[in-house]
C-alpha cells in the first residue's frame, strides 16, 4: 500500500475517533445537566374501571446542545406499592438548547383492585385525599434518567 494512502488513512481514522470521543463527551455532559420534573398532577378521573391520573412533565435543557428525549414512562406508587403506569412509547421529542418543553396529559391507569379500601370511597363518589409517588423514567441522548416525586391529590 502507498505510504501516502497509509498516512491519509491514519489521519482520517484519528480524526473520526477524536470526533466520536468529542460527541460522546458532549452527550454525557448534556444528559447530566438535563432536568426532568413532574410539574403537575391533574385531579384524578374514573375511567374504564380504573383511576386515571393525568401527569404533566417538564424537560429543561440548560446546555448549548439540542437533545433527543424519549417520551417518559411513568409509574405510580400508592402506599409504597406500584399501582399503575403509563403506556410505554418510543416517541422522541427534540429539546432545543437552553429551552424547556412540557408534555401535558401523560395518563397513568390505576386499576381499582390495586387501591384496596380506597375503592369503596371512589365508588361512593367520595374522592378522599390521596398521596402518590410518581416515578419518571426516560433517556436523554441515550443516557437513562429516573426520578421520583411525591404528590397529594
């Protein structure tokens, strides 16, 4: 093989590797700085034999880089037990640099059977004070993110 072709090949390989490492470092930094927050929990509704929780989630990207964020998967906990979740999705949202995006109305279905004694109050039309922990799972530019927040409804 021609020595000049070897040199050019090595330079291309080195340049590609350096670019790849740069992109990986930028992606990791962006993912670490991202904030995913449950901003609200709408009053619950009774729908199709389940309690439906409608959750709003905000994504903050304080970096100079746009990112691709996977639609969050939400899990609801009542009395520290998992009682329901949202429908998983591979949908992605682009979050612009230095921007906040809010996804409204992500629904969590909580089957009545998982609520125990609380079901009788709901059936009677009484909506008692309820407390839920909502866990958010997503990924930003391939980096997984999980957080849990407490809500009183």
